[in-house]
């Protein structure tokens, strides 16, 4: 599991994460909601060791991400998809997907390529293996980004607003893929997900739990049905205000 314990993160005088605790157990799909600037991306970046902590502790399957050696091991367990499709523009779609499994995991090229082609087929991009990112739409690029993350066979998939740079049609394409991934959880075959999104209705459908970040504090952590219950999350004025702005 991913365990975030009392994490504090400051940028200068600004405390961006103020004692955040959160666990994501195997098989869960946990969505982080919160207004822009509440610290969601910073939290994801802390989990994959891209930020140093000013307090608290984060472990991934017991590996402390603040320790460089343990971080290197932890990074093999999780993969992240970001808002902006950071594909390598000078490499084909196929190479973008196979690069890290080959170089980091040292898996044989033919095996990795076969997996990459199967992943591309599963997201409806079977004919795009030899294209370059610049030849794809935003939605297609983001689907490649998801394939690239999945090619690492991650135990944990971290997704930070992967649709917020996309138009509604492309957003729907990408959410459909993520919905399928999340649904596989119920057979125990899927990837555990920690998901930052503004797509509240989608989060409601696919999440096992929803947490709410407000100015760096995690003020709600509830099973999805309780988050949306009148006597649960909706009893909090801050949550009602957030959801009414989203609607
Ligand atoms: P969210 O993803 O919820 O919109 P972020 O985690 O991106 O929020 O940002 C939380 C706060 O931290 C914001 O006020 C943002 O300006 C600030 N912040 C994020 N990254 C940095 C940074 N590298 N340096 C200074 N401030 C930062
Ligand atoms: Mg963000």
C-alpha cells in the first residue's frame, strides 16, 4: 500500500501540504478532489519522490521515498500519468512505450514490444505504433501516456488531471479507458489507482474512496457512497460549495 503519514511540504513561507495522511491499499481507486491550488499535484509529486518532504513520511509497500535507494525501488512499483502528455517527440509511439521497460526494467525488447502493441490495441490505437506524438490528437497522446505507464506493469497508477488539457470528446475517450482499468479492480486483476481529477461524476462511478484536499489539509476521506451522502461528505459546507461549482 501507499502510506502518507503527516506530510508537510512548504514552498518558502507557503505551507502547501499541512499534515496530510492518506493510505491507498491494493485494489483501491482513490480520487483526490480539491480546488486548484489545494496541493493535489504536490501530493502526487511527493508520492513519487519528485519533491522533498518538510515533515512526515511516505512509504510505498514499506519503501521510504525519502531514502534515495528505497525510492529507486519504489519507483518500479508505481507509474504516473501527468496532465501534459510528456511523450518524447522524436520517438515513435511504440518506442515511447517500450523505452523505460527495456532500459529500467531490463526486459527483452520483443516481449516489451508485444506488450506495447497489445496495450495500444486495448486503447484503440492499433495503427499508431509507428506514428510520432506530433501526429496524434491530444486524446490519442494521452492514451499513449497511459499505455506507457501500464507497460511498466505498475502496482500503483498515479494520475494527475490527465484529461484537463483535453476537449470534452477527447476527455470522454480517455475516461472510458480509465473506467475500464478501474473496473478490472473488482476482479482483483487491475492496477491500484490514485487519481486526481475534476471529473466528479466520473470519480463517483469509478472510485472506492474519495478524499478532499482543502488548502493543504485533507479534510475528508470517505468511501465514495458516503462522500456523496447528505449526512456524509455533503454535510460539510466546503464540499457542497466545491461540488456546486463543479456542476
Ligand atoms: P493543485 O494541483 O491542487 O492545483 P498544486 O499542488 O499544484 O495544487 O499547488 C499547491 C500550491 O503550491 C499552489 O499555491 C502552488 O502555487 C504552490 N506550488 C506548487 N509547486 C510550487 C513550486 N515548485 N514552487 C512554489 N510554489 C509551488
Ligand atoms: Mg494540479
